[in-house]
């Protein structure tokens, strides 16, 4: 019995995360609907012992980073494309870098300040 309850709770948490993320993604797409194509980098961070999801809006495609998802948004074509989803617990190739290293690289190379949602 306990195993079934745990599985259902995990499934419910995953479902709620997906619903919350879809809602946040739609808000961003609506807000920037007149902008040129852009990228949304999604990752989790810990703030005051709570895990929060952060979304950074970028003009250029960042390097692949472990623990991130990347979307390419083209409102003029009405297209949202997920380019990658790289969980922390997967084997990775040399082209995939750590989140910490990647975020430093992204912020240094950004032409303007990334928007964090």
C-alpha cells in the first residue's frame, strides 16, 4: 500500500510541476509575442532550502548544460521547440557542461542582462 501511495504522490508532483511550467511558459510567450525569436533556458535552483524553477530568456543559444532544458521560441511562426532536456542523472558527452560553468559562460557572453522568471 505504501509503495502505491508514494508512486501516486511522485506522479502528482510531476504532473503539478508540468502544469506550473506550462503556465509560466505561456506567460513568457505572451509577454514577448512581438519579439524576434529567442531561447528560454530552464533550470532548478535552491533558495532558502526550497527548490525553485528559473527561466532565463536569451537571444543566442547557450551551450548544453546538465540539469537544464532549452526551448526556442519563434512567435512569428507560432513555433515552440524544445531543443534539449538534460537531467542531472544522465551520462553526458564532452559537449555537455556543468550548470554552474554554463551559467557563468551565458551571463558573460550575454549582450544584455538575461531576464529571469
